[in-house]
């Protein structure tokens, strides 16, 4: 779908999204932005880091990839990184075949070195974790790959651009933050239909010409300040985003044939790079502003130039223009997504449909190898075992031949000079192994798997005001269980009222059992808040001991009035509740506090802070909103 250069007649510079012209529309076209990003990336893959392409396999993603490949010069190397790539294939290492043939270590280059000056395509990037991400980030930072393993020390250039294919179907499946921070562009092709696709308005000749003039393109200090101010207004903490924006503005100028970056190109770069990374909406002053202060007195003649410069710096129309262009591309539901926590990752703990990562011996996804004895239940990685044994074959062959010679001399010589028959235990030379593998060469395959998540609802069933919330809790548990049933996750329910807390629903996937227990959930009485938190923590500890990942969801107004000994007293009950909340924090259990009071109550917020939990006031909650909030927190 890209127009070839031979089919187009020479035209004057195009007024479009890169060059000057009218200001950007209120809502840019997603495919036009995606096509423009493909052209910018083709000009400078290594300088821009790369592109994170979030889309399921389909004609839209295939067309974007095809257009990007056609924009790259023919001599540009391209390599694909599979999901379970080994460190040796990625970084380089020992050439097993050549080493066995030569009897000495022979090095081979990895994918990073092979793709130097070109592009790497990372398949299923949302599932890549651990060492591949670390190696990839190091190569993007330094532009080289350092190999020191298997007796080989090798340093190779690796200036590459990355196309990370994100096929995640929900917010729990995300590309690693460290890798996203090093990629300039984040594209989501999911909402684009096939009929909305168009042509790429650039050719390979345009990209080649832009590469030639990129080194001469300059950007002013005022434009750099405007970019940094925009990043600050959008709540973007990483400095790499500002650097990528400046680089994208220079690439846009080179693609338009300019040697000086224009304000329109700065606005475009900020819209393409910063808008998908915004974590807050910039403050806008309300229409009714304060009355204007009286005009200041005119400055002395010797300070007139300095005063005008300060006034221009305070107004900074360029920063406002860049910010307006970026705001036009920010998703309209940004605040709702931020409120539900879908754009903010978990701090330390990992919950959700996949739970925490755990090591395993026989099941899960491959997670490297380890050196050790081969025990029952372990799986031997044959390739890595041969790779570890290959450099020692010449030494072991010499030891074996030397041992055979000594055995023959001992068998044929006697003190009296007589000759006796050779023992049958002598090894036959023809049966000597071509590759000798010893115990120290064994490499055991390691696996990792994700544990199941158990959402533990701790419901305040005390008092007449909780009756309405009980209905919401029942509906939320049923909705959440219906979603968890497909992923084999569990739901549990703890209710506290009167003087004690009670486990009404142990961790289960049974929909019939859940509805039966929820129908019998009573309400009324005092509020033993500490007992409820303690019961939920005990259940979470049991889930962790069985290898699961618990998530506590506490529905309460935070006003406990019954201590753990069953005696009344708000002061003692409040202190005990805070103590139990701190125990949840110390145990490292992910938690969420839903404030069910008519108005947000400070006691519930203090309880969430002591628990290190997400605080969510829901004065007008319903089962659907509560279910959505819990799913956003847990990544279900």
C-alpha cells in the first residue's frame, strides 16, 4: 500500500503533518500517525530506539509491518527474535559444530551483532522477561554487545532498532517497563479497521535522502525547553522520552528536507512520542479567572531588554502550542483508566490472572538452564550440555589416549620378561565416544510458571447501612467469579459482624456454591474490623503456602467499634485495625480498600495507607463498578 517512487512525478515540498501548514486536527487519524511513525522509524531506527506495536495478528498489523520493511533500504539487516530465544543465540557464543570439528573454542555472532545497523523484531514482547530484556536494553543503551562466556571474550557493535510486537489481550499482559522506556513510539492498532488503512506518503528514496541530511539538522534551545515543559505537564518522569521527542523532531525535519527543526515538527514529535505515555492531564485554568493585576511600571531603559525577555519566557507560546498538540492525541478515557489503576503497574507484588512467577522443574515456560546433577524429575538440556562439553574434547581425547597407552604397557609387560594375553577390559579404539560428556557438563532445564490468583473479599456486614453494600458485594463476587472461571482462578469471601469474623466461602471456582453461600450472607451488629482483617490475612497466608497469589479486597467504612476480644470501644478497635493492617503490609500481600461510606471517610483512607493498599472511595457503587475496580487492580 506504499506508493512507489517511480510512479510519482517530482513535486514541491508537501504541506502535511511533518512540514508546515495548518495546525493538527482535534483528533488525529490513528492510521496516518502509524504510517508517519513507520517513516520516521525507517530513517533512524537506532536513534529512536524502536516501536512498540500493540495489536493482535491480522491484516492491519501485517500491512504496517510490510510498509515499514519496504521503507527500509534493501541492504538493511532484519532479524527476528523468537519468544524463548537462548542467550547464546541472542548474544553469540560457542559455535558447537565448528568447535567439535576444530577441537578448540570457535565463536559465532548472535542476533544483536547480525542486525547491526538494522532492525530486530521481537515476537510476543509482552511475555519476554528476565535476561533477554536486560540484554536488549543494554544493547540499546550502549550500541554494542559484550560476550564473555565459554572461554570467549568478544565485543561486537550492535546499533539496532526494535519493533516489539505486543499481542497482549488485556492490561495484565504488558511489555516490560525497562524496554518501553527505550522505545520512542507506542502504537495501538487495535481500534483501526481494515477500511481505515491508507498509503504511506514516503518512499525508500525519501528515507535514504533523510538519512543523509539527519546529521546536519539542528534544534533550538527554546524548542528543547518546550519539550521538557510538556513532559513535565503530562507527568512523564523519564528523561528518555524528552530525548526521543527531540530526536523524532530532527528526523521529521530531515524527512521534510529541512536543516532546522520547525515548531510544527516539534509539536508533531511531542504528539507521537509523549501522548501515549501521559499519566495525567495538564491543568487548564477555568473560564472564570481572577481579575488581572494592574500593569507594572515601565522598567528603566537599561533593564528594558531583560524585562521583555523574562515576559516572553513566562508566556512561552511554543510550550503551549506543543502541549495543545499533545493533548489532542491523549485518550479521552485517560482519567478513568488512571483511576482504576490500569496504567499504573503494581509496585512490587504481581497479581492478576497469571499470579506471581514461580520456579518449577517439569512444567511452565523455559527459563534458562542450570548446572547440576541429573535427578529424578529433571530434564536434561542436550544442546547446552554438548555446548558445555565441546571445548574440552581435545583435552579429554588426549587424556583417554594417554590412559590407553599406560594400560597397554601394564598389560603386556611382566617382571620375568614373559608376555601374557591382553585383558578383555581394554577399551576398543573403534568404540571410543566421539563426544565425551562428563558429569560436570550436565545442564538441567529450568522452567517457570504463574500461580493462580485468589481474590479474598472481606465484607463489612455490620449495621443496617451495610445491607445495601452486601448486595453489591454479592453481585461483584458473582461477576468476578464468572471471569475467573475461564482462567481457573479462585474467589473467597470473609464476612465480619457482631463480635467475630467468619469464612463464608473458602477459595473456590464453583459458581453454584458461591451463589448458595452469598444468598445466606446475613447483616447487622457491631463492626469487628480487626477480626475481619486478621481472618483475611490468615486465609491469604494459607493461599501463599499452597503456591497461590492472594489479593485482599476489603469493603468497609473503616469505623470499627468492636475489639478482637469482643469488647466494645472505638479507640481500641481502631488501633487494633491499624495494627492488623500493618501486618498485611509486612506480609507483602496485595490489597485494596473500598470505602463504602456515603462520603469518603479519613479512617478508611488511613487504613489503606497502613495496609499499603489501593484506596477507592465508592459512595455510589454498584456491582459492576466494584467488579471493574477489582479486575483493574488484579489484572483479571
